[in-house]
């Protein structure tokens, strides 16, 4: 009976270790990119020519490019559609990934429309 009990305890320890390992590995998956709060934002600087071009993030106008040369746009972690446009110029549309606590600079030279 003692041998059976030890064998059962050993199996129980193995089960607990396996359970902890699965929980640890499973909990280390990809970050949830829709979370907001400390550590789940990134920053995007925009340097555009001309600097009075309008900036749209995910379809929403947020200001002029010159506003974001030294003051970055704070975005939740993930991919965002960034559009820079000005009348008389071809729009520049890009998908930009912003990671947790990252800082990116997007440099854009708009081309004149023909």
C-alpha cells in the first residue's frame, strides 16, 4: 500500500507540474492589442512635406502633420490606417503597426497631383 501511495503521490506531482507548465506557457501568448492602459500604447511622430497636410488615423481627422512632428500621436497597440492628404496632392495611405511603448516616425513626401 505504501508503494502504491508513493506512486500516486508521484503521479499527482507530475500532474500538478504539467498543469502549471501548461498554464504558464498558455498564458504567455500574444498580447491583447485592444487593451488600453499603461504599457498598451505606442507613439507615432509624423514628418510630412508639405507640413500643413491633414492627418487621418483610422478614418478620423486628427489634425495637421506639423502638429505631430514633435508631439506624437498616442495610439493603442496594433495596426492603424494612417492617411496624409492635402488638396492638389496625391494622398498617402499606409498601414502602420504601433507596438507597446514603441516610438515610430513616419516620413511622408506627398506628390503633386497631375
